[in-house]
């Protein structure tokens, strides 16, 4: 359940030094993350839509090297 107040945006951030290009984040959040030619994430502009927050949290939690973070703007 989303308990944040209305208007509080959350953004996806990637620790590029930790990322190893597994691509799981793009599988879990394809409308916000695509992969470059080497398999590293390219993040969408703006905040994660409210309807995708649950999947964004899962993508951050399931990242094999914990390089993906969901942060409040």
C-alpha cells in the first residue's frame, strides 16, 4: 500500500559504479527503464508513476548488486 502523501514524487537512481548490467530492473520496470547496447540501464525522465511504485520497489530490492535505488525527490 502506498502511504506517501499525495504529490510526493519518487525517482529511480542507479549507482553506475556498482551496476553490472544484469538487466533485471528493465524487466521489472520496462516503462521507466530501458537498456543500452551493453545491458546497462537508461532511466526514464521524471518520477516513477504511482501505478508503477510497487514494481519499482521490487526492482530495487531484487537488483543482484543493489545498484538501483528508489528515492524521494
